[in-house]
C-alpha cells in the first residue's frame, strides 16, 4: 500500500479524536496520516490498489465511508474501526502486505470473488455497449490546431525552454568567447602572411581547429538538452497536442539565433586577432562558413539523440563520426595535387 495515500486528495488539516481515556493520541506525521476523514468524503467512488497495481477495492464509499468500512470489516480477521478513527488511515493500515501475511489472505483474490467485483464487471459491460441510434465520435482533423499554429506553439515553448536554461545557452556563449581568445592569441597576426606554404597552412589550421573544436562542443552540449526534451515530446505527442514535424521545425529554428550570435562573437574576435583582410566580402564569407558549420554540428548532435535510446549512446555514436570527419575533412589528409612539367623538345 506504499504510495496509495499520495493518490488521494488530502486536506492538510488532521482530525484527531480523543481516545477512550480522554487523551489525544498523536500518530507519525506522514502523508498517509494527513488524510482527513472529509478528504474521502469529497469522492463518490474509490479505486484502491496495492503494490503491483492489483485492485483490492473498487466501488462506492458511502456516507462517512460506510460502504468501504463494511466491505473490509466483513473480511474475517480484519480489526474493526474504532469510533472517531480516520477511515482513510484505518483503510491503509488494514490492507498492508503485513496484514495479508498475518491473516493468510490475498485482498485481490477476495475482491475478485466478491459481489462488488461482479457488479463492476456488469456495469462495465453495460456502459461498453453504445446506446441505440448513437454515432461514433468523429473529428475532421487529427489535431485540434492547424500545422502553422502547432509550429507557433512549439516554437514558443522551445524559446522559453532555451531562455530558462542558462547552463546550456550562456555557458556555450562564454565558452565560445574563451576559445576565440585562445585561438586568436595562438595565431596572432598570421592572417596577412602568405609568403610561404607554412604561413598559408597556419591560417587554414586556425580556421579548421576552431570550427572543429567548437563544433564538437556544440554537438556534445546539445545532446542532454534534446534528451530531456524528447521525454516531454513523447508525452505531449501522445496526448494529441501536436505532431512530430512542427516540433522538429521548432527545435531547428530555436537554435538559429543562438548559433548565429555564437558565430558572430567568435568570428569578430578571431578575425581581428589573426589579422585577416578586412574586406566585407571575405569577412562575411568567414562568418557564413562558421555559422553553417556550427549549425550542422549542432543538428548532428540532435540527430544522434533522435536515433539512439539515450544521450550516452548518442555520445558514443557521435564520437565515432568525429574521428571520420577529422580524417577526411581535407586538412589532415589533403587532396593530391598533380604537377605538370613542360617537356623540352
């Protein structure tokens, strides 16, 4: 019967009646004990289960829980309720597993062989038959709102979810600024040096290392967030609130401004510290590639969570592809170049 008391709507006040000797008896202050007698009076019927989800009483309560008390007192060996005793507390005390072992009975078997059980089954059968002339419920659409309204609702939900999650959004921004300062210091003023192949390799390496490093961080940090949101999505989709497509669109759209701010903050710092050519075209090309590269890393992290049971498996799958992307990105293993030399005749 653990947890049965928590499923009843309880009044916070406790009723304590004097015992036969005129003294007040204080019982342990537990959630079950706080069930007042009038809390049961708020209901017409009671669905009582024991551990394991097995029914032991399903039926009317009656005035002052008279039907409930009559049912359990009719079981041989069950102690009678005392005058002024809380019926909710008494009910939970006499139906514990220890009481079953002590009496040598199974309350589930007793209920399933009772007239109350047969009455409930008959009532279910009667209510399960549609009335003559009735029609099945029919709705013109599966969801109550249009696709656009679903997208707006999901986007609104995701926006507030991200805004109220600074450990993810704010920490990602500060991490990006920190990495930008580190890489800007490491590759200080190398952007304007093109005199040798090594200088050009240094400039490309600065961009490659930064994109890959921040991209992996984005992919790893988004996985726990999506994993938590997925549990909410399963519940809300099952209740018919929205379909999967609006949720996916909202999840993608909400990342766009955050990744854009991340790309611009990183791009401005690194572009200035490395000393690349300050032309509008080159600067925006730099921001463009940074932005979309960080986006596909972030979306890849979402995809791994969607295709795997949990975030831990997603991290393992993502790590395998990091190595493949790093190897075949074109920087570690470069494209072979053929050289043609003129033949002297």
